[in-house]
């Protein structure tokens, strides 16, 4: 019984033998990279890149529920992308716009 | 105002066939009324971000993120080719992103000293 369930997954049209599995699975790498970068100084965070990550995450979160078949792997990875992108953006915005007194002193 | 009158129909492709192909695009299974269009449009953001970041010093590049992007775009080029319906817009987007991110990765690697460049410890002025 267990083997046939496993076989069903293994042979699924969006299963691990297909790109439909590995492409969304690897997309987690982007969120993992973002988490790894969350300890880097905010000066090194790139606004254009994080805006792109956030926008992609938000749009694909919505659309992964509208395609057929619904791809929950794709959904979850894009939720994570949006979350890490927003986190990086808030870090950088806080640093740039809400700690100006410190930045002004540090630049001396 | 008479110039304006002269500039109408014959100037570029016969207006009828232009409208026809534009309408065909609007109604296509991967057109702007479908999700297969807007997802890839969002992904062009990565390409634009990469192009903008090419002007920045290499110290600002994240090696983690850039390497992840290279693998990500490689996989999604294959995904765009195999998905039904085949999505050329997504393919073009990821092919472009792959090029941009590989270039950024090479800039980062040089800045780190991996490709024979000198390692720069602090942000240096040039």
C-alpha cells in the first residue's frame, strides 16, 4: 500500500521526474538566499532586486491558485518569496529613512 | 493639421492586419487576459533589477542571491518550454535573466578574488 502511494507520487505528471516539480522546488533557493542575506548590512540590500522578489512573490502567489492543476508547492514558495522580500525591504527602508540621525553621525 | 491627415493608414503595416494580429494576441491562450501572461511579466522585474544593479559596485552584489538566480532561471527556461501551453514569454524572460545574473555573478566573483581579480576588502573608490 505504501509503495503504490509512493509510486503514484513518483510517477505523477508534476512529480520528481519532471521539471514541474524541480523548478518550483528550486525556487525555494531564492528565499533561502534571502534569509541568508538577512544578516547582511542593509546598505548591501538592493532595492530593485528586493522589489522584484516581492512583486514576483505576490503575483505568483495569486496565480498559482488559479492555474490548473493548483500547484501548492508553487504557492508556498511564492508566499515565502514575498515574505522574505518584504522583510528585506523593511530593513532597508528603516535603515535609510528612519535612522537618519545615526547615519549622519556615522558618515563623518 | 494637414500633416496629421497624411500620416494615417498607409504608414505602417496595413491597419487591418495589425489590428487582427493584435486582437489575436489579446485573445491568445497566453495573452494578457490570462495568468500565463502576468506571471512572466512579473518575472521581468528580475531582469530589470539585474540591469540596474549592473551599474553598482560589485561589493553590493549578493553572491547567494545571484547564484540562486542563475540556477532558478536555468530551471525555469526548461519549465517554460515544457509547460502546457508552451510559454515563450517566460522562456525569453528567464533566458535574459540567466545572462544578466551570470554577468553579475562574474562581477561578484572577480570582486571576491575568485577569477583572478584582486580582492577588495572595503568599498574602494575608483
